[in-house]
C-alpha cells in the first residue's frame, strides 16, 4: 500500500508519499481499500501539530474516507468483505488502504457513491447535532449560517431547510453567496462588505425584519462573533461550532442576559462517544435524507490522492466551496 506519511508534524511540506506494509486488521477492526477521502480543516491542523489530538508518530493523516471492506478482524460480525462503508477515524485516510475500528464504519446503502460518502459524516453529523439536537431548531425559525459556503456551512444550509427553517447564508464573496442560494438559502449576506460593528448589524436587522436570527451557526469565530451575537433574537441560540478564522472570540457575559439568549457548545465528536445510540439514530436519519434527496455534499473538486499537497494549498486559499475530495 501507499500513503501520505507524517513523520514530523511541521506542516504539509513534510508529508511524503511512502510505500508501507499493508496492515492486518486486529480484533474489532477492518482493512479498508480507500476509494475517496475528504479534506477537513483538522487535517491541516494535525500535520502542523496544532490540533487537540496528537497521534503517535509517524501517522497517516486523513480523518474521513470511504471505501470497500477488504478484510475482517476477529469478532467483526456486522460487516462483510466487499461491503461499501464510510468512516471517520481521525487519521489514516490519505492512502490506498487503512485499518479502522469496525464500530466507526457506516455501512453505505446502494446508490451512495464514495465521493459523496467521504464528504458526509463530519459535516452533516456536526450540523445536524448542532441545529436539531443542541439548538432544537423549529420550523419557521430563522437561522444565520456563518462561513456558509464551506463544508459544514453548506451542510448546515441543507439541514436547516430540511427542518423547515428560513436560512440566511453569510459568506465572504458574492460568488459564494450565489452558491449558497443554489443550495436553498433564502437570503445571503456578504459580510466582507459590512463593518463588523457597523453595517453588518444593520444588514442582519434588515434581513430579519428587525427581530434578529433565532439561531446562529458559527464555525468561524473571530471578529464577527460579538456583533452577530448582539443581533440575535430574544431567546436566540448561538451555536459555537469552531474557529476557522483563527482567533477565539471573547463575548461580554451581559449579552446572553440582555437577550435571554444561549451560548451553545457543539462538540459532535464527544457526543458520538458519550451517546452512541443517539448518534447512530442521527446518522440513520441523515442517510435517509440523502436517499430522499434532501441533502447532498457539495464537492468543490475531486483530485487524485497523489495531489494531496495541491488540495491543501487550495483549502488554504479560502476559495473552497463545499468539500475537497481525494480519490484513488
């Protein structure tokens, strides 16, 4: 097998395409022949030694992927050789093969292509857990999605619409805003055209008829967090999903008090570990929605696995809409 090996987490340039022995799955594991793997923001942080999870060296990055079961370890009963699955294991995806825990593998229904499956679990699970579970989103409510053209943002638009909400998509360019409209957003906001503490709040007020959004989905953080929270509706829920812009905002604690609003943390990974039955039910719902055509990953580009460094560079340019996928 071949894989992108990280022997020293100093950045993308340190990765090398290396021939390695094909591993044998242990008890409770499966060997997967990888057909596609998606690129997520943590995949960049982990090779820079900036992620909260620091795997033992050397390791193969690539958190999320899809492929075919090639061999079963002892005790694996719910999967069979030749079965198509998607997996989110944290590492191992950027190669031709990997060993993964069988419990982390999501069996794929017929008609679920590997490229879509490789771009499915992290973004849709995060967004569904955030909007439906943590925010208890109700039909007719208004959701403001920040970073709406990215992987989790595009998933959030689709899930909010499937839940019967009105969606305002905020993105950094007119082209990204147009993409969000095509995905079903009811209104868009190009936030680079508005000063954070000036016209941004006025635009949100205009788009919500003065009420403010009921739910804010924020995977971005940074300078927009405080003015957006100041714009939230009474009893609003502000979903803290991540900090893709870098800085972690510090909000004055009087703001939740004045709006009767909630700051709600979203940590899907720990939810999946702590509440596996609820997570499994959620994933089944999402698979059903995919089959019904309610949701579908937006694929920015599919590149050969050998072009991983190019994919990293594209992601770093902040021009990606949806997900980048590597294919074998």
